[in-house]
């Protein structure tokens, strides 16, 4: 289970960089690369588990099962996407308690209407600010450990503009959110305005293939962001690599040039060496 807290990581001089993961392979690869935390992406899980877009089709049970597996085996803190809380206030309480019970370090909830849509989809709508503030209060009351952060995300920027998004973020901090996430910034100027205007710890999302915004984690730290997530990096990279290998096999009848991890390296990563070590300690041929 993930050890340590996001508060501890945030006390360091550099922002916490958390790549998005969606299964145990991406989780292990993120840890292998040395990241201090990971982010369980609802978009990624919906794509990998259902093969469907992130438009509110994943249920709480679908998501919790995958969050639980990842959190159980991760050695670093896990931030989990909890969408809108999967319903009303009682559903939100159940979601927070469920996520906290499986060991996540942070729970992200957002102010979209239910059922939600991923931020890049058309038709995103947000609820009234006071309704979201009430949800934050319920989320904070529902946890049993203050070390499990409540991260409040607003999707207001695209619909109502950056001033409304900043106003919401500060109000959500007043309602008790430990960290704020203003979704939808498209330019560095907007990132600066958000960081300068929100008086609370900040999380920001980076999209690796964004045509308008490419900012290093070091620069984001200087601007005032505490946590940087890359929800789409792993599944976009994986999709490219898998498509390359499968296309080469289909078109050439064998695979020579497609980039891939060595099979022995992959086997070691997922734990075969530990199994062999266990067998060597406990196997007794005389008992066969």
C-alpha cells in the first residue's frame, strides 16, 4: 500500500509529479521510473476497463475495484479520481469512505453535473458553487484521517471563464478542501493568474500533446503549483507502442523494429524473481 502522505511530499522544494496510471502495468512502470506519487485516471480506467470514453459510464464499484488493486500494491502515495462522488451527498460520503479505506492519499472530486464528462469533451456543465461547497464539507467530514487529502476540482473555466473558476477555487478552499485544481487552463498566462489568485495548495494537470501549453514541472513549481499530474501520458504512450508493434506484425509478418521492453525485464518487473526466490526457500523435493 502507498506509504507516506502528499503533505510530506509537498514539503520538499520541488512540485510532486504524479503520472496517470490505469492498471498495474502502468503503476509498476511509474514506480520503476522513480515518481514519488501516482494519479489513478478515470479517463484511463474507463478506456482500459470498458473501452469507452470518460462520460460518466464508469460506476463507483468499477472504479473502486481498480483503485483498490493499485493502492494495495503501490509503494508511493496514490491520488484517485472520484469524479463527482458518483451521485448525491450520501453517495459522496460512501465514495470518500471507500477510497480512504483502500489507502489512497488524495481524493479528487469535481463540480460538474452528474453524470460528468471528461474535461476535453463537449457539453461539460458545472453545478452551483454553493452546492459544491456543501459536497466538500461532506467529503471532509466523511474521512477519518486528515492526512487523506480532499482535492476540489472546478471545471468552470471553459463554461464561465477564469474569474469564475478562481472565485470557485477560493470558495472551495474556504469550505475545507485541502488542495484546489482549476481545470482547463490553456496558456501560461492563465496558469500564472490562477497561481497568483488562489490562496491554497494547488494541483495542475499537464497534457503532453497539448498544442498550446507545454510547461516544465520546474517552471510550474516556480509559479506556485504543488502537485503536477499527467493523466494521459501513460495510455497515450502505451497506445502508440502497441499500435506500432501490432501494425508491424500485421504488415510484415514479424516484429523487428517496434520498441518494446525485453520479456525478461518485464517478467522481473511484475515479480517473477520474487516467486522464484520464494520457491527456492520453501520447495522440498522429498515431499513430492
